[in-house]
């Protein structure tokens, strides 16, 4: 695995046709799989971001309400 990463990010290592083709096809398949996953299961991606964002907003609102009700705002 280390050789693969070094070959991808090194400008000095020679690359043969087979490795070049295998790397290209692998990256295309990976991108296709990720894109299909986002299209078929968008709720997983949206929930990852929206739940965290909504939780932060909710916490800030509750802290503000607490400060106002205690007279410290």
C-alpha cells in the first residue's frame, strides 16, 4: 500500500501502463460508488451535517433562553 501511495504522490518514480490503468480505473470505480451512495442514500449524508448543525443551534437557543430567564442577558 505504501508503494502505491508513494507512486501516486511522487514525481520521481516511474509508472508503467498497467499501474496507470489500474489506478485510473480504481479511482473511477471509487468515485462512482461514492456518487451512487449519495444519490441512493442522500439522507445519510444530509443527516450527518444537519443533525450536528441543528444540535448546535438548539443548544445556543436553550442557553440564550436560560440566560434571559435568569436575567443575565
